[in-house]
């Protein structure tokens, strides 16, 4: 790519997560792809992803720098991609996955970084 990134990726997930493979891919892949894309436009190209199961919860945190501030319309995140018809469904999809399992998906940003947090309660038997 020709870019220099500061990246941290940590993932420690137990066997038996109740998520389907496609759901786990959506929860990890979509925000990581978007984080790298956002960091490409930033002067400090930082991407951090942490996924783990602890205290009965699946937790995902993705943090990235950005060059262009994220956009929202009517409380919903909007894509910055030119083809908005084919893009912009990722966050809503992640929210739906989290909701389906009784969890939460939230995103915030400030002047320097964008943060995505997903938490999903896990059945007691997971990881044992």
C-alpha cells in the first residue's frame, strides 16, 4: 500500500462462541476494513483491534485515526464511499448481529479517533 501504519491486533476467542462464522466475519472484517480505509486518509495512520471473551461477554473494540470526519444522518452512520447504494450497510448489520444476541454495538469519535465497541453476552458454558 505504501502507507506506514501503527497497528495493534489482539484476538483471543474461546471455542464455542454462539456466533455463526459469517456473523463473526462481519463483526471483525467490516470494521477492520473500514478502519484501514479511514487511516489511509489520516496523517497518523493508527488502527487498533481487540477482540476477546471475558467476564461472560464477547467484546470487540476497534479504534482508528481518520482524515475525514465520519458522517451521520438522522443518527445513522453514512458511508463515505462513492457507491452509497452498494456500501454503508456494515454498521447496521453489526448492530443487528449484536441485538440478535442481546448485545450492543456503539460508535463514537472525537477529533483524533473513531471508536467502535461491540459487546455480546455469552452463554455460561462458552470457554469451559
